[in-house]
C-alpha cells in the first residue's frame, strides 16, 4: 500500500469519526435539553402549587373573619331585639317566659347569647324510656306467634 492510500484511509476514518461524533453529540444534547425543559416544568408546577396553597389559605382566613363579623352582627341584632322587646312589650306572659328561659340557661352554665347545640336524638319524656337511637327502639318484646297458617291453594 502506498502512503497516499494510507493517508486517504486515515482522512476518511477521521471524517467518519467527526460525522459520527457530531450526530452522537446532537442526540446527547437533545436529551440534556429535554431534561432541562422537564426541570423547568417541575419548577413552574412547584411555584404554581405554592401560589395555590397561599390562595387557599388566604381564602379560609378571610372566610373566618367574615363569619366572625356575621356572628357578631347576628348577636348584636339579637340583643337589640331582646332589649327592644323588653322595653316596648309590657306583656306579663312574655317577661315571665323570658325570665324562666334565662334561669334555665343560667343553670346549664350558658349565657343567653349561646345557642343550644344541635341534638342528634329525639328528646324523651321519661328518662327510663328507650331513645330513637336504641337498637330495639319500636320493637315489641312479645314473642311472635309461632303458629304458621297453611298456605292458600
């Protein structure tokens, strides 16, 4: 083999290596580019999630303040109506009923402004009576008639 052939083969191998390196480098940088895009999307999603959490927190804090103001206004209106009724109404039955209610609430340790908690049961007339949440409420304790009637034909 001549020297020119060896140089030509070496130059061909060099060019083939450069072309192969170029294409391999591009495919590797595309993966890196895709990875950077994915990292950027993750960062954007994290910041969006953080903003969302802040908005939810702000919403509930504002709702709590609004409910507190609503409750205060309701209590003020209730007091105003009670004062007006006691000042303007001279009905003996009403004042007696109001006094009884105030005494009952004082015995229970509540003020007149505290609402009664909701009940999940029906009030009983007798403490010994079974409540509506009892398992055997409404069932008769008498044994059923065990006689069977013959089937109709």
